[in-house]
């Protein structure tokens, strides 16, 4: 077995355990990453690869990034075009294609799950590390049920039934923080998000109490960006970076917007957002000070009547 094949086999072994949790996302991204490496090794352009399967250059790009499903026949044709003749190697990749066709558990929530967010949930379920910066709300993985219900109800035109479905989905997503191999979550939260009484004072008190508890979990780090810190390099909005298992796949940057999301994927862009998150961590209060800061905010909330909005 040559080194390239050995590397691919090792990457598959590293990720195999995560497929059960991640649904189709990890195998789809692995297929894309391996097809990209094979194409580049043969010095084939995306346009040339697309011609072989009657696809556009843009579609080849989406396949290689794991953003879209790929048909087994297309993979077979690309493997032949890339000169892969070893049956074991071909079968291994086609096995990943089959795994990528199995819907993830979150597909059951398609009625309240926009396609742009569906992609993120698949990545979230597969990630080993999530770094996030939040400016308006408590991070979704750390929200209480009542707080999540209040957030879901803020959308214009949403029905009570849709709110409950979204809350159910959010609570299920939080399972990645538990279990034998939980994701490591590192969140920097703007103080404004902790003082905005979403759902009312009582709901916010319970949310702060939950954050105090979560900050003690071994796989969760919470930092608070205090008002007194002044400006910072991420004033534009929330940022998340997800690290996936193995050494095959790049980190994923996720920038959520009002009705969509961006996934900057150029190496320089990914490096830039890592620098931004690292700068935020340096500017925010240290993790050891988080509980005291949360208790200070909680004490101020406790002085307010629960019935106030």
C-alpha cells in the first residue's frame, strides 16, 4: 500500500466512529476531500472533471467541499478518470458514498429547518471542537428550554407549533455536549447577550444559572466580553469555527445571518477568523472569572421583579 492510500485509510479509521453520530455529513465531506486529492494528484481541473460526469465546475466544487450529495455512478466515473483501479480503494470510497446517502436524525425536522442551517447541524454533530463568538443571544448549545422557546418565538410570522418544533430540535442538538466523547465547546459571549432579558427576567435568571453550571463542565469553556473592554475585531456578528475529526478535513467557518449563512472556505479566510476568535479570547475575561461575573449579573437580575419583561 502506497503512502497516499495509507493516509486515506487512516483518515477513514479516524472518522468511522463519528459517522454514527454525524449522519451523512462526515462521509460526504470525506468523499469530497478524497476526490479533490485524487483530482489534484492527476493535475485535472474542476472543469475537466465536471465534463466527465456532465456537471458544472461549480458542482464539482460543491462535491469536493461536501456541500452536496454525489451519485455512486459519478464517483465511479471520476475514480476511473483519475486512474484509480484498485478495487479495495474504489469500494472504500463507494462505501462512504452509501453512508452519505443515509439521512441524519435532523432531517425529521425539515419542516422547521432551512437548508442553510441543516448543513451546519450536520457539521456540529461531527465536530470535535467548536469555537464560537455570540453577540446577541446565549449560544444555542447552552440555551435552556425556556430561553430557546423565547428566542424561537422572536421570528416574525412563526406559529406556536413551529416554535415547539424548533425548541425540540435545539434541545436534541445539545446532546453533543454529553456522552462518552462530547464535543469541546469554547464560547466567548458578549455581556449584552447576558443582560438582554430574552423571555423575561425569570427566564434569564434560569439561563444564567444554567451557564454557571455549564461553565463547570470539563468540555465547556465560557468567557464573557465585558462592556468595559471597549471595541473588538468581531463587531460584525456571530462567528463559529468547527474542527472536524482526523487530519483530512479543514476547519469550517460559519457566519450566520438573518436568513442565511456564509461558509468562507479559503485557507486565508479560515486563518483570519481563527485570529479573530483568538483575539476575542484575549480581550474577554479569563475563564476562571466567568462564574463570578455570571453571579454578579444574576444578583442584579434577582433584584428585578420576575414579572418585568
